């Protein structure tokens, strides 16, 4: 007779992985990982920090990251690279946190910020936006499109600057950075989610006993 064996896995790690899979719906991302998984990559991938969340059925706060692309063997990345107040200076062209690319200037894009929407909308890849002819190894698949690494790095730094302001309680400053990210990539789900939460909590701050702690509390599995 035929014998059939059924396997399953149990435990907190499996439960968290299932909740993170569902959290992609809220962030409109494809893959999310926890801080534990990110750290085990040992800097081999460029991740984008998306903030702290709680998942349904759990009160523990979890830091979540979006993997963007694998790095060459000679390169490494750590989350502290995007956590300082100076992160994103390359994009701004100055040390001022108010100097946002394409925001509050002359109404146009700043000269040092690529038109990322060209890449992410599937249109042309002008070489001038990255300063040289694009090679195949510089293009990575992101959101089902081939995107140059420099564009993803700049978008991640824009977003992470907003995330830093959010962790400092500066919701108005955080909103500016998330708006700048959305200006570059209107379909960026994490920026839209955090911008919405910032606006919601700025408007409702006077009615709360204490300010929002920046934790994204997901309610749906």
C-alpha cells in the first residue's frame, strides 16, 4: 500500500515569517525580512529599513527590512549607514535636512537627483542620470522591473532619512522626505504608508495622551 507522510513546521520563527509575508500587503512590497534575518546576511545585501511593526497576535515590536539587491563580494552594507542625520547628503548636495531634492526649491528636480520615475515606470534609461553607460551588472530586478542600482540606493536613502526623522518624533520633517520619495517613485508603497500614518498622527496628536511612538501596528493577517 502507499504511505503518505505530511510535514509541517512550527514555532515563533515560522509564525513571524507568515505574518511578515502578510505584511507585504500593507507595505505593497514583495519581500520583507526581520532584523534577525537581515543581520544573518552579513552585509551581502543592500536592504532598506522600513521601520518597526507589530504583527497580529503579537505585542513584540519587530524591525523590518526590504531586500533590494545583492552586493558585489568586495562590498558590504550595514543598517547604520542609513540611520544618521547626515544620510542622504549625496542626494541633497548639502548638510541641511531642509534641502530636499525637488521639494521647496525652484519647482524642478535637483541636478544631483536622478529621475527615478523613468526607471521605475519601465520607460527609457538615459545614461546621463547615472553619469555613464549602464552595464548589465548595474541593473537589478526590483518591483518586476530592471532598475539601476544607483537609483535604488538613492530612493532607499531618501526613505531612510524620513524614517530617521520619524524615530526622532519629527513627523513634519519625515513627511517631507516621504513626499520626496513618492515624487521620485509614485508607486513606492512604504513611503505612501508612512506618509499616511504621519499625516494621521499629526492631525490627531492633540487628542492623544502621548505622541505616536512610530510603531506600525498591523491589524490584518
